C-alpha cells in the first residue's frame, strides 16, 4: 500500500512539474526570450540535411500522426477489448488520446504562434505551438508503454520497451524541426503538455484501480 501511495504521489508530482515546465516555455515564447535557442537548434538539425536524412525524417513525421497513428490506435483498441477484455485500460487509452488532441487544439488557439519560415522542407498548416505531432507521439507511445510495462516481468524487457518508446517519440519530434514546420520550443512544449496530461491520467487510473481493489476485498 505504501508503495502504491508513493507511486501515485510521484505521478502527481511529475504532472505538476511538466505543467510548470510548459508554462515556463510558453512564457519564454511570449517574451521572445527563446528565439536564440530555437535558431541554434534549427541550424544544427537542418545542417544535417541530405536526401537520406530527409527520407528518414519524412517517414517518422508520417508515422507520428494521421493514418498510421489512427491504424495503430484501432489495432490496440480492438486488442484491448476483444482479446484481453481490458475495458478499463481501453477507456484509459482512448481517453488520453482524445484529451491530448483536444488539449493541443485548445493550446494552439490560445497561443496563435506562427510556424517557422526559415527553411521549409515540408508543408504544414495551422498554428505552431505546441507541436501536435510531438504531443500525439508522446501520448500514444507513452500510454502504450504504460499499459505494456505492467505486463512485462523482466527488467530487460522493460528497458527495451522504454528505449523503443523514447526513440519513436524523440525522432518524431526531431523530424518536425528538420522539416522546418516547428520550432524546437514547439516540440519541447508538446512533450511537456503531453507529459503532464499523461501522468495525470496514470494517476487517475491507478487511483481507480486502488479503489476497485478495496471494494473487491
């Protein structure tokens, strides 16, 4: 019981820290105090431009949202409901994805940040902050990792799961900078916003699990 309470407290603390971090990034953007940082990172990442790198980055950007993400969501949802019968996990999974999308749309409307125009390799519409691809990737692979983590018994299996998730989330965010459709601060803001939302959902999910366990005793 003490371990569960500690895990719940940690999840809530991470949620708050991510929210504060997002607020700081948003404040720096509004005061234009992060422009030098953005330009430096963009210059470095786009300085690696080559036909091979462009193909790789376009692939990760394509995977990060749209049809591939929708197909993966459907497959996971069907597996959770039909194969495993985990309805509570299904509600968690779909709830966090929908909430992440709604939060991203709301934040974009709030901040109205225009996309970068320095060097566009791909085209994108809408506002820039926070990055929708980054939020979607963090939410999707973060939620999936949380659900799978609980059923992996070995340490190395969990390490591999975490590594794959970090690579996917990181590369999707980097691809948006490389392609010239987002500032680095957009990506960081997206990660922080999604991190806050994800840990909040994990906290709520664990609380529900705890109360359900008490009722069945």
